[in-house]
C-alpha cells in the first residue's frame, strides 16, 4: 500500500478539518488526515499518556512530524498511548515509527558478545555497540544495555529526522559456519543481496552462488544495503 505524506502548510491554509478521503493505487479506501486532526490526535494521545498538552505545543509537534507518512505517525501515536506513562515527546513518537530498523530490544539482542559471532546490523546498532563495548568487555551487562539502548534510540531518531533509510551492513566473526548462516538469513530477509553475501563468503561476484545453488531461491532478494 502506498503511503501519502502529510503536507501541513497546504492543509493549514484550507482551515480546519481533514482532507477528503481517497483511494490508493490499489483502489483500497484511504483516510487522509488533516493538520488540525493530527493536532487533536497528538493532544489526546498526550492526555492518555498523562500529560496536559497546550494547543501551541501540539501544533509544534505536528510541524515537527511534517513529511512522515500519515500511517506511520498514527501508528506511532497508538504505540505511545499503549507504552508511555508521562510526557509525550517528539522523540517518543519518531522512535516508534516503522522503517525497517529494529526496536531497541531487538537491536540489543543482535549485537555480538564475542569475536566469533557474525551479525548483519544497521549503522545505528553498530555505533551504539561501539559505545557499549567497553562495558560488555568488563562484564557490566546491565550498564552496557542502558548505554546501548540510549545511544541507539538517539541515533534512530536523528536518522529518521534526516529521512535516512535503513542501511544494513555485515560484521563477520571468526566462526565460518555461523558466518554463512547469518549471511543466508540476511539475504532471506532482504538485508543483503546474493552477490554481496557470496562476495563475503567466497570472494566471487555472485555468479557462482547463482550457479551452484549456494543461495538457491534467494537470487531475487531485495537489497537494503
């Protein structure tokens, strides 16, 4: 389903109320939300989270969310209502949008704990892991997790504010069998191409993998790298 964008300045000039409903390319009915309807959604979501938000503050948050897909914004607000108990911040909303990046918990679960482990991770996971690594090496798992998740959340929010798409990259450990398994999974998930994975395994251009079936059934995987 294609996603429309929230064009706030244009809709502001129309006055209050939502834009008329329409259909997407597949013909499925779609509900467009107007600027003032989004302001109302932010105000009510903040109230559910336990915060009284002024109209001016809600409008500022709506302006900050300009350009994000409307489905992503509304879904993120719904998650905020379920998960937050306190002030509703722009970072809380953006962190809960879906763009292919793992959640903080998922990101922490994928980081390697020793040099044998291979992983295909995002830029934000790798950067946060670098900050937490000294604590991991000292065995301070709880402290490392806190440092990691704080740095990761900050990195994700900043990347989404810059409208940067998710970028997956490999970090290969010393265990060759585990390395191949991780690369196979990454190809199956569309995080690496067959050619890239085979280059990492065999130093070829990917044609060998297509010929010998190393990544059989995965040659059409879409790369997010």
